[in-house]
């Protein structure tokens, strides 16, 4: 049985006033069927909550008068948590992770960078790919474009470039957007539905991040078993 007035020891969200904690004299009430019931004295609204066996939850404290809803507090919290979870999914698309390359990058290091990019794209994050030239490397920009082209080919089943790679100053930049989930390849190592949380939002990837545990290295390079389908040449 629902209790319209929780005990003093019951916990509630600090930012939500419920039942007797509501301080306004008059409130605008939304009924259990989500229909507007109009403005009424607080005592009358509390009486309606008792009648229906639900709580009177303040959902818009800054409105004049405050807006309250007749709803079970547990159901209200569940709906709120569900909406917040959905909104976080959409927020991932606005997060940008940076992958930094170099014209003379080692195949082993390139494999690690590809693994990072796949992680980010599978988490619905954008990836900014940057390649920096140093000193005389600027005389051979074609090598840098080849590295970028190779990198983009390896992650093409997970994301698509927003524009062609551009030479800006002493570097090449390109932005990669994750493909829709129904068109995106499955993550090579991750269990379906499992997410990978990366530290920080919008921060560059950590070059020293550990490689997958199943990777095998040799003095001539490294072939990562979990990423065999995107093996670096």
C-alpha cells in the first residue's frame, strides 16, 4: 500500500519536495492521468494525494504557483532516472576524443591508436585525428597523408570522416563521426551492450594506455589478436 506521507526517516531526493515538505500555499496540480487539475490550495492537493493513495511531488518549484504532480514517488524517481539515462546517450555524440599520430609512427603504436579510436566510436563519441609534422617532415607531407588514409581505412566500419583530411599549419586534421549503431560493425572484443567509460570528456587519449591483454608483441611489430580484422599493415 502506498503511503502518501513518508515517515521522517524515509529518504527522498534533496532537490524534490514531496507532500508535507512543499511550502507553497497554492499549487498547480497534474492528476494521476497527467491531466491538468488547475490551481488549488496545498491542503486540497494533499487531500487528493491521500484519496488516490499516491504522493504529491513538486516538479516545477520555480513556477508561480509551483507545479505538482500526483504520482507514486518510486515511479517518479524511476521515470526521472530513465530520462537522465537516455539524455546521457545523446550527450556522448557531443564528446570529442583526440587521437594524435606522427608520420613515422610504429605499427605497434598505430594498432593501439586504432584500438582507442574503435573504443571511442563504439561509445558514440567523435574522434579528432591529428598528425603533427616536425622539422624536415614537412617536406614529405605525402607520407603523413598516407598514414591518415591508412588509419581511416582501418576504422571505416565504425565511423565516417566529416571532411577530407586537411593540412593546417604543421599538421593534418580530420574529424570522424560514429556510424549509426545499425550500420556500425560490432566491437571486436567488447560484449554486446557493454560500454567502455573513458576518463575525462573531450580530453586527448592517453598514449600510454595499456594494450588489450591478448596482444602479442615481437621485435618487428605487434599483431593484436582481438583486432585481427583491423590489422595494421
